C-alpha cells in the first residue's frame, strides 16, 4: 500500500472541521474519538474505491458500516488495521489516527497496530490446530511465555466469547471439528485473548445460521463493555440491534454517518432512506 | 435415450481409466519381476555387506550401496534447505508479477536441462574451480542442483495451496510475516514438502550422469573416509558392469542384483519419509499442535 500524501502536507490532527453543509456526516466534536478518519481516499490500481471519507469511531461503542456489496465496506475496515497493506498496487491518501497517533506513521509498525486493532473475518478462519492452540498462538507471538498465564488467558477469552462451556472438555481437539458458529466464536476468542482495544468485524455472521447469528450479536453487545467495535453488516436489523452509530457507504462514498437511531428513523439523505427501506442494494 | 448414452459414456470412461491403471501396474510388475528373475540368484547377505572381489566378478556391492546412501542423504540436505527457503521467498516475500513469472519459468526450465549438463557443470565448478576433487561433496552438490527445481516448484505449489485466509488470520493477530510462515504456513505445507523430498530422493539415487565426473569411481579398495573421498555408487556401478565389464557372464547378474538393491534402497528411504509424513498428517488432523 502506497501512501500518496507528500511530506509537506503531513496529517494535521488538530483539524476537526469537515465541510458537510447538509450535516449528513455528523461528527460529535465533544467526544475524543478512538479512531479518527479524515479525507481518506483509497485506490486499487487506478480505481478509486473510497472517496474523501470523514468519520470518527468512538470508544466502547459499536459502529455499524452498511451499504450494498462492493461499496467499499471491507476495504474501509481493512485500512483501519492496515490489512490493506497486502493488496498489491493499492494507494491511500488522507489521515487515520488511533488515539491521535497517525497509523501510517513509519514508526508505528503495522504489527503493533494490529495488536491493538484486531479483526474477525467474514468466513471463520481458525487455524488447523487444536482449539487451545488457536488461542495460545496469538498469545505466544505477543510475548506471553508463561504457560500458566497462557492457559488462564485462553480460558478467560473463551468464556468471554461465550464458547467455554461448549468446548472445555475438548480443548485439545482440532478447531476444525467445531461448527461454523463455534469456529467464529473461537476466532473472536482468539482475537480478544491478546486484548486489543478495537475489534473490526467484517460481516461476521454472513456464513452462519440464525441461531449462531443471534449468539454473535449477543456477544457483540457484551464485548462493547470492553472494546471499541466496528461491524460491517448486510443486515439492517442487525445494525439496528447492535450498533450505536451507523455509517452508510455507497459507491465508495460515506453518504451518512450518525447515531444509529437517527440514521434509521430520520435519515438525512434520500439514498440512505432508500437503502434501509430496501428499495435498492 | 439420452440418459442411457450418458451412463454408457461414463462406463466407457471408467473402463478406460481402469485399463490404463492396470497397464501401468503391469509394466511396473514386469520390470520388478524381470529384475528379480535376472538378479535374485546373486542376492545374499554377503552381496549386500561385502566388498567386491576378483575384479568385481564376485563378492558384494557394499561400497556402492554406502556411496549411494551418502550421496542421497547429502544431496537432500544441500537441496532441501535452500529449495524450501527459495520457495518461501518466492511465494511469501518475493516480487509479484513478471519478475516472479520469469524466475518460475527459469526454475522450470532448469528441471528440463539434461543431467549430463549438470555433470559437466559440477566437474567445472565443484571438482576443478572449488577444488573439491572427485568426491562425495562434489557429487552431492551436483545432484542437489539436479533436484533443486523439483523441491522449489513442489514447495511453492504447496505454499500457494494454503488459503490466503490463514495468512490473514495470523497477521491480524499481530504476527510478523516470518512468524506466520514459520508457525502457520510451513506446518500446513510439510506433507507436500516431504512428498517433494521423496521424489528428490528417487531422482538423486538413480541419476548416473551428474556423478559420472564428480563423485563416482568404478572401483575403490576402501570405504569412503570423508566427504572428500571418491565413492562407488549403485547406478554407476551398474552402468560400469554392463558397459565395461571384462567377464559379462558373472558381472551381468551382479548388475541386476545391484539394480534390485537400488530399487529397494530408494523404496526404504522413501518409506521412511512417507512414514514421517503420515505421522505428521495424523498428528495434525487429530489434535493439531
Ligand atoms: N484486492 C482488490 N484488488 C482490486 N480491487 C478490489 C480488491 N478488493 C476489493 N476490490 C474492489 O473494490 C470495491 C470494494 O470492494 P469491497 O471493499 O470488498 O466491498 P464490500 O465489502 O462493501 O462489498 C469492489 O469494486 C471490489 O471489486
Ligand atoms: Mg465485504
């Protein structure tokens, strides 16, 4: 991922002003955001996938990202922990800060960033290792050496991910023997074991049945107590149920961003209204 | 009816596949049977564990067995480590696009080069230029170049087969690229890498041309003492007995006997690699690790 900003116009995080005459993107300047996104442009080759995105992600809140397929939701959240670095010939311009620190700063290593900003993917992707080892791996690479501590933290995170009761007698079995929903909760446990500050969920329920989906939603509401959460979802009801803030993306633009209640009950933009009432997308 | 025609075609295809399979197995059996028929009578404990006698018209082939064993083991060591490292670099770190395509093409072309060319290269570089002389070292280095392309391309294919989601899962936890390769990618690729090594073993044990000028001698009075010793080797021994023997009546059966030994040597070395692979696979499938 190439950064297009020149050294001359280095990000200036003191600026909070955003030009948005219609007030469709509502940024609460009284709050210190966990993540701040300013004038973010993103390109795959020459195709601009994100256009001038401005938004804030608030601490210990759930922010839902909605929008039709291909509008850039995954692209957006993958920039937040720089998983986008792996996309060949991609370019980024603009500012993103995590607690006022520029995430593109060469001194802020992406490895360090990802320890603080974890991610749960659309398709459950446990390692072909034991259930226990799936969690222990993340702890070990994050410098936890003591096996007693690893065990303790693994159990704690499995409990927090509401999976412990189901797997406590089979921690040594392959993670691949779990159901899809359990695998996804294992991926959540694996992520929270290393105690990130932010967790990014990219359509975490897309491949799950309704019961597993309900469990994950319940879990997200619980996790909100400890973590800042960003969740991409296709499901309007899910966004309404779990999120405090909602961002509506359309063709790479952020059309509307506000408190979830406001977005769903009284959208400022016609396109948002059309989308949430199911008129397109 | 349409349905019938379809099942008929299916049946015909099945028959054909089975015929090809049977034919291949038949040829394989034929070769083994032929070797046994011609050479079994010379096989004995002494044949395997004794030195040759009477200008190689009698006695055993122990030095050749030992020589081939040394050459195989050392050439695997010399090729597996750099080969795997090269594949990791190409697939996980290396440049994408035309550079990568060019490197891959050259590696594939390398595996098409006749092995006598590698033999000459080994003679010029290892034997002469680097001064290793005609030795186990020169021979196994030459052999390792012959099997390197196989190891690189098979390892690379194994790495490519591992879904991107595994790399993403690891990197998203804050793992570095190397931690991901070492802990997540390599364990999953190990069975395929071992398969590549097995193929490499077969190749290294059977090649004559690469060791012709670099390692092998027709006859040596003593067993090799170090990696700088020249050695007898089974494929060359067979070749020499058949083409340059002075007493064909007694030497041709020895050549067949040596062929049987070579065949089983390769099978034994391969089986041990297969055993390791199987053990690794089941460990991975059952409890992970
Ligand atoms: N790695 C990539 N390389 C090139 N184009 C991509 C890549 N990933 C996504 N895109 C394109 O970027 C656009 C946004 O994709 P994405 O962020 O995945 O959308 P969403 O998650 O909202 O469905 C799509 O047009 C998609 O085809
Ligand atoms: Mg997506």
